[in-house]
C-alpha cells in the first residue's frame, strides 16, 4: 500500500466520521511487525537472520548430508491506518467492524544473512470484527478484534538460487545467482488487543495494540518459494480521531 493510498483511507474516514457521529472513527499508527518461522535456505557457514547456521550438516562416508533448514525471522515496520464503525451495543460491550491497511519494510532478510534497502516488504489489507468495553475508568477504552485479509510480501523469498538435488542452497557460502525477490500472495489472519486513552472529546491516544496471527501463501510465484506458512506478530501505537 502506497503512502498516497494510506492517507486516502485516513482522510476518507475523517470525512465519514463527520457524518456518522461517534459511531465511526479513523486512526493512524506506527507498527512494528515480526515475521517468524521463515525457512532459511542457506548452508553453513552462512547464517540465517537469527545468526545460526542455515542448515545443519554432518559428514558421512558418502559425503556431506544436509539436515532440515532452520528458521529465521525479520521485523518489518511502517505506517498503518484504518477506519472502524461501531454498530451495536450489548451491555458494556460495543461491537463494530474495522478495515485497515499498511506498508511495512525492513532492510534485512528473514531467509538469510544478507540485506539491503527494503529487502523485505509487506503490504496488507485486513477486515475484522471488533468489540470495545466500557470500563469504570471512562477515559480508558480497551478493545479486541479478529481480522482476516490479504498480504503481498516477499518475506519467504531467498536471496540465493543455487539448486542442488531440488533443494535451494548456497554452496560453501558462495552466491552464484541473486534473483529478484519475488512477491507472494498470502491469506493473513490476526487477532488484536489494545487500549485507547481519551485525550479530548474528538481524539484518543492508541497507547498500545498487540497482534498475533499467521500468513498462508496463496498459490506460488516462484520456484524459489520457501515455506508457505509464516507467523505474524505486531506492536503498534497511534492516534484515533472521532466525534464526541
């Protein structure tokens, strides 16, 4: 998602908020994400992003035998924003829908120890059901939601492309070919919990939001695809605008 589209979502939400009173709000956040369990397809002595050998190995009479690849992680971060609409109240709980999108990037790779500008990119759009709870402390607004949607990312793509016996490897730490990092399509689902703190009648401070979920690849874009399932964690904070 480009910055132009992201700010378009925010300004659209501001316009709609003016017509829908306190039921509708718009927010912008800075979010730090973590993608975990990314298959690291680099042989020893190279290392994964987490500093361990990419593949364990043992020497036998017939030569070197490679074990299972280890896994790496990466922490892309960036701006996110969205709109929520609360449509029903049951006792202390107010239910609504949430639409959000964001662009996260990192200069590191999860699949090996290499890096560079925007080595990892993640663009996502999620739709979810949310519930906020009225508490005895009127200026504290905790909430929780479950979201599902689309993510376009190159997080599982390796930087080296030497094929050996059908397995992607970089032999003896030498990268013979460096292909373009292809983007894959993922189904993403994530649960969020957070708390908004009222600053004024029209603005809240989103003090914290924590997310936990997963990404599952849809189809395949490259013969170099790594694993099809990637863990997702997120931590964010920002501003929420609404009418009193």
